[in-house]
């Protein structure tokens, strides 16, 4: 259970990690395993930011071989080519590691890359990209890439039959992995960091960062729920893994910090496709030369993403109607027989990815650990550009870099990359997994009903988004969390408000229409 914030007052840690997404969780896990007295804090719930708004694809790294400019330009941009090859190789290595150590959190699917006669990516270029990726793969998580003529693929796969057959020449066929539940991967890592000795606390905002005469960092922490409750701790080293909020965190230590990241907004739209498309996915390039995909999601699929620069507060990011229209238009461009409209949207969501800042306005797809000493912040690191699939790599590298300047005060402990499985005592047809809910409420630092249904048990991401189950779920854990009847009602209302604001689901749109 979460310890009271005042109990941390005056404590001195080896390392303070700010940001409890996948990368911050991994940093805390690897640091604690090395014997560092580590504290991990997040101003919201763990995995409530970018980690919960991803494409949910453990992708093979093809995006690094899909240049935003023509192939011939590599002739004078060898640095970019080297970075793309490195990142693609790293993506395949991380893909294999996750597939072999955490199979319970992944599902394997057949994906397609359509080759259109009038497209910018001819078959030879698609073959070249996937064959290059295959060099970095392994037999434990193979791509199994091959290319089929359009007619043969359409006979075999329902999703291909929906493509524009008048333009389709062939399809690349390959195997891809999807996170069944990205938030649980983060929670698994947070819980293992705690097992290794880390102090973890969600809903704890860092409101001030200052260097003190002892050459340590002093952090002022505020409880995000009980706003008047604050405390102060100190740490020898500081790790900023706040994702798209990272530059804002740095600004609490230095007045005008150098820009380290570019926020990239991504929107996804969930729809229902014909049953013979179930479990099949597609990756391609949009009409504006950006990645575009169709992802399986249970009996449903979602299309996306948008890729636009977002300079506002990531807490305020919302899906805009024109973004939904763009995605539906792109989906209809690839699958013209679908004729999707906004009436087909089950729900939509968006997030902000923290891409590494570069000379290009849109940043660069590269994992970077920035030494903040040049900003007057010794023993401070800031992480940018880390997709969830590379969170373990980032965590290991951060721990290695911290060890260059700070010694651990404790003894090392073995970490575990395995999934932390919840109890399965409920009947399969149960509307809510009561036993799993109660276990999560008692053992996994949940504070709100949103935490439980979106990030502890997989109810929120279902087509109905848990609206019908919300009250029963709150009642099931009320005795553990000390919720009164009034608090139960407040939690349910907050849950429905959250869903309406962030997802605009069909189930709530239908309710509003009925009331109107």
C-alpha cells in the first residue's frame, strides 16, 4: 500500500527518478537491483501518460527504414543512416527480449505491408527493408517475411480482400507482436523495482528542484490528491524520465533550460471490421508520407496514428474532430469498400510521444540520455526518445551512467523481467474480475477507479470501456480502499467523465443522443 507522503520527509536517496512510465520504471528497477537506494515518483498514476497511449505494437523497427526523404539522400547523410540502422537493430533485439521474457503480455499477429502499383514503395524496396530487419532478428521472435501476389493474398486473408484491388500489386506478409496490455508491462516493472528495494509513489508531483550545499538534489514533493500535503527529500543523483513533461521538469531546476524533446501527438481510432479480419494487421505509409497502420484489438481494429508537433501541456492533449476525419480518410484510401464514417468509431484516443529534439522540427527517432551538467545540473540525467519497447534498454543504460558518478549504498539484488500475474479466480464469463481487482487494490498502489480499470485490470480498454461495470468494480474494492458510498459514487462519476473527455466512446455518445 502507498505510504503517507510525510513519511518520506528528510530521507536521503542515492537516486531520485521522476516519471513513472515504462522507462522510469525500468530505470528504478535497474538502479535498485544494483543496490542504489532509489525513489520513483510520478505526478499521476504509473503508466498513465505516454505508456498508456501508445500504438501497443512491439514493432519490428520498420519505421527506421522508412525515410522522410528519398533513399539517395543517404549519400550525404551517413550519420542519419547509421542512427537508423542502429535503432532498427536495437528494436529487433528489444522485440526478441520482450517476446521471450514476458510472453504473457504479448500476442502474435500476421501483418501486411501493401505494395500498390502507384505507390512510393515498390516491392523491391519493401523486400529490402524487411530483409535488412531480418538480419537483426532471431529464431525466437522471427519476422517470417515473404511477399505474396495480390490475388493469392486476397484469397487467404480477409483484410487483404478489403484493400483497393485495382491498385494492389502484392503484399508483404510478416509476423508482428502486440502488447496485450502496455500498462501492465509498466506495472510489472514498477512492482519489481519495489521488490528490489525501491521506494515508489504515484500521485506525487515534484514542485521544486534545488542543489543544496551537500552537493545533493533537494526535491519538494506534493501529493497530487491531497494538494496541501508536501514533503522534501534529497538525492545524490537525479534521473528525469518524465516523457513529454521532461523539459517542464528541468525548468523547475534551471530558469531557461535547453530544449531536449519534441512532443509528437498521435491519434488512434477504434472501429469494428468484418469478422474475417480478426487478428490481422497492416502497416503502410499515409498520403502525407507518415507511418499508418491498422491494428488488431480483440474483435476490433484501430487505425492511426497522426504525427503532429504538440507544444502544449501534455495533460491537455485531446482528440480533435479533424484528426478523426483524417484517419478515417486514410483508412478508406487503403480499404475503399469500408466507407468508414464517424458513426463507425467505437472510441478514439491520443497521446504525446517525447521524440528527441534535433535540427528538424519534428525531432529524431533516437533514444538519448542527456547529461545535464552543461545546464548546471551535475549528476542529473534526462531521457528522451524512448518507445515502450526499448524501456529496458534505457533503464540499463541509465543505471550504467549513474554508476559512473555515484556509488550504491546497498547491496545488489537480482531483478526479474517476468510478468506479475494477477489471480484468475473468477469465472470466465464474469463481467468484472473481482479477485484480480481486490488483489490490485491491496497490493498495487491503486488510488482511483481509473487506476484499477485502465492500468491494473483490463476492463477500461474494452469496447464498452467498463462503463456498465464501473459501480460494481468500485463496490468490490471499497472495503480495501476505505471508500464510503459517497466516495464510490464520486469515483464512478470521475471514471465516466474521464472516459467521455479522453475517448468520446460510442456508448456515451449513444446515451447523450438518447437524452437529447
